[in-house]
C-alpha cells in the first residue's frame, strides 16, 4: 500500500474539490468544470474508497453529495410565461414605478392600492390544478419552458394534492417560491453555499427520494393561468388559497402611498434576521387584478409589480490592483481587484469602479482600504474610501486613455443634454478583439441566439484556440478539434451541435437584438423588426445610399428616437460590422417578422396613432390593439388600415398623408366607442 498518509491527503484534497464544485454546480448553473470532469472527480474518489476502505471512516463521497443534479427532466411549455421582476433600490425607483403606472393607465389623482409581500429568496415553481387535482409541477426554466419536477414537489407535504371550493376554477395555476429554512440549511451547510442553492439542488434531483431527504417548504405568492378567473384582487386570491391549505406569507399587507411603502420596507428589513427563511427585499404589486391585466408586461417583467430590494450587505477590504475591462459596446470599466472578503456569504475579489468620473469623485487609489457592497446579483461596488488608512505616498489613479487593444478611447457627447458621457469607449467595434469577444458572448446568450453549451467560459476557450473569432464561426465549428479538448465528450459535443443547429432558425427581432447595436434592446429590436419585416430589407442598412433614406423613415417610429437612429447609423458606418453581419446572415435562416394576428376586434388590422387621448395613454392603446389581434405601425403606408386621431395635438401631416392614401381615419370619440363595444 502507498503511504497511508499520502493516500489520505490525496483523498481529502479531491474531496474538498468535489465539495467546491458541488457549490459551483448548485450555485445556479455556474459550474467551473465540465460534466465529464465532474464525473471523473467523483469516479476517482469512489475508486480510492474501494481500494482503501479506511478512507470511508474519514468521510464518504456519498456523504458529500447524494446524486448529481440532472438536466434530463421533461420540458413543458408554461401556460403563461414565468417572468422576472424589475428591481427598485430606493425611493426614487419606487416613485418611478408609480409614475410609469399612472402614465400607462393615464390616471391623475386616483389612489392605487398596492399589495406588499416579502420577497422570498428561493426557487420558483408553478403548480397546475385541473378540476382541483394537482396535475403538473414545473420549474421556471427559461421562463417560457419549464421542467417537470412534479414528483420532487410532491415531497413537500404542505403542497395540497387536491383542493375543493364552491367556485373552483377548472384550471388553477399557483406560482410559489420553494425554500429551505435557515435551521434546516445549517445541518447541510457543508454541502451547499446557501439555502437557495440547497433548495435548487434538491429540486433538480432525478430521484425524488433524494429530494425528500431535504425538508423543503414553500410560500405561494401568485397565479399563472386561472380559468375562469374568479378573483379580482391579489389580497383576495392569497386569502382564498390560504383557506384552501396553501402556505402564504403572513407578513403581506395592503398599502397605499410612498411613505407607507418605506415604512413597510423598513419593518420587513428589521424582521429579516429573525425570520426562518431568507428574503432579499419586498415585492410591491398593484392589488387590483383588472389593473394588472391592463398594465400587462414588458419583455421580461410585469409593469404592475417591482421588487424593492434591501440595502446591500457591506464589507471592508483593500484594493490590490486596478484593471480595466472592455464591454461589448466598447465601454471601458475600471475594476478593483481586492483582497478576497466574504460579503453576504459569497467571496468577493472584484469590485466595479464604474468609470473615470467615479474614481475621480471618490479619489479611489491603489492600496486604499475601502468599504464594498453587494446587492443581489449586481457586481459589488465601492461605497466609501477610508482615507485615514491611506499610505502617505499613494498617488492619484491615472485613468488609462487607451483601450486594452491599444486604441485611443473617447467620451461621447449626449445629443440632447450636450453633456460629456462619464464612460470612456473604444469605438473600434469588432476590430478590437476585446469588444469582439464580448459581442460573441452576447450573441450566444439566452435572450439572443440562446446556444446551450456555449457559455462565457467556452467562448473564452474557443477564442484562445482560434475556433471562434466572429459570429459566423459558430456555424463552422471544427468539432474534430473540440473532440480532443479536455472535458468534451460525445454527449456534450452532440448537445452543442444540436443547440447550434437549432439556433440557425431565428426570428428577425432576435437577430437584430443579437448583433448588439448599442441602444437597441429587445423592445427596440421588435419595433425595428416590425418596420423592416424581412432580413432583406434590414440589410439594406449596409448600403450607404439607401441607409440615409431608411434612417429618415425611422424618425416616425414610436419608441425609436434620435439616440437609436444615430447608433444604427454608427453601427453600419463600420465596415467590419457590415461584413460580420452579412457573413452571419449567410449562415442563418432568419424568419420574417410575422405579426401574430390573434383573434379579437383588431384582428388582421394595422393601425397607427397620432395625438394623445383623454382617457388612455398611447402605450396602453398600443397594448390594447396588440392584445386584440391588431398591429400598431410607426409609419404611414398603404399597408395601414386605420389612422386613429387623438384630440390632443395630432400631427396634421400624418392626417393629410392618410387621406391621400385613402386610409380610414378614426376620431377619438369613435375610438372610445370601439374600445367599449
Ligand atoms: S411575484 C414576475 N412575489 O422573485 C412574476 N415573486 O424576481 C411575479 N419571488 O420569479 C413574481 N417572492 O420566484 C413574486 N412575493 C413574491 C415573491 C416572488 C419571491 C421570486 C419569484 C419570481 C422572482 C422574480
């Protein structure tokens, strides 16, 4: 036998590594090694145990992890998407949230009742009851498609299997947050980084008997689809389901006005450490379900709710180094490399310094002792600098004027405010290799091409190996070379091939979002896609002769302003952008923007607005048309069916153009009649 001590040391080293990687694995999809390497690590440990049985007395691999979480659950499409919440951090954000609601609903002085709840820091799931019987239990997944984790959810005995009440809807979908209590987590703290990861890991076990070993709990906080709808308020809904046996949070309250929101936020924050479950803020919801419906959603989150986060956890550390990072839009962000410190249970070794102005304002220097804070998933930031602890010889930090690629950076002027931007930028686009790499990471990300298996780490690796240098390379990958790389096996390669093939079919709006034009987010990409209709029209922007004319037409598009137009122009002024975009187009099958005409009073109709209305905002009018199967266009053309003219300051030019093209004009009073019909 080898030296017993050496065997033991090797075993403990590998066991520690397994524990560490379990944490990464369970930390919501942030594994640092491939599945293959993970399996090997576990296999090695097991082999050591079999060969040297005395090791089992020290600790067993089985004690470290029950079973590896799986991604092999059946995928099921959600009945209605499981969205995220917008975040608010202070009273200004709350006032903004209120303002947007009032503007959208075109309200003036009416009071809006909010329902406020603690925001549970767990894992979301949805429970579907058909005629009172629990039929499906799904994880959130990507928000549109979840995984069937019903058997695992059934291990939570407090989730009702069957419900009965007088007006029970045929279909009742309950949204809830699954969590592990703090005391229960304490017993498992060697296996997981925090209670949330423990709950996530437990729910992802293939074998529900593994899940049942962990005493998960839940709070029901909302609903998905309910047919027929029998509730009119969030408060009423929660009260009713609580009577039916669902666990709901007892700290929820009806609230009105900003002062009371502040008071509630403070009250719950004060209770935070004494609660048996982790919370990371409060959630404010418009209580009236009809108003919720009217407000609807943006791409990712409802307009009728926001998460008001608690202030961030803080820690003291020291700046060891200041480096710069280059983002996909060329923004140069200074980052402090700090002595590793634990903030809210997570080891932090980087903190963002935002930009040059921020460094100047706070006079942040190398070697400084600083207080940092970390709020939720946001990158840790510097709060204060302790100048008393500063070395007398320390010098002001001189912000580099050059990008990592060597090119000079610039500060742009805001077209409207005429002020200089705080952010320095490298303007070389794809010609800067640092920007190019970040653009690739954006292209493969969830909201863009959504290529599973091509995460940020893999892009870094493939970039270094010259496998991917620009987007079209993704579709010409040399899998022979990948086969020989560590951590890549038959299964992972096949999965990657499948994911890439699937991503070739992309909708025009996603494509426009993916190519990463600055200021063109998901919403703007949709507006542009509806304007261009097809990729052939969109690529006409590459031609300097046609571009000018097209950009002039964009001026009339609702939602697209001067900033966006100038950004599109800049994007297509760059030759590399044009070449790279065109090469990418050749590899893809880009679907024309199709208006998904639903059934409704505007089915198959294209409308346009001019002027403001007395009772509803332009945004709500647009949302109503879309909900009722119609489409709102931004420019007058023969395609238009109606021009709806609001009483407040309509544009005469648009009315004249509509008349010329024989487009039917609807005046505000008739519009109101249609809405009420
Ligand atoms: S309401 C967007 N209420 O937070 C859909 N969510 O960041 C409305 N969460 O996915 C969500 N406690 O998993 C709502 N009281 C609460 C919540 C809550 C925790 C989670 C939920 C959601 C996530 C959004």
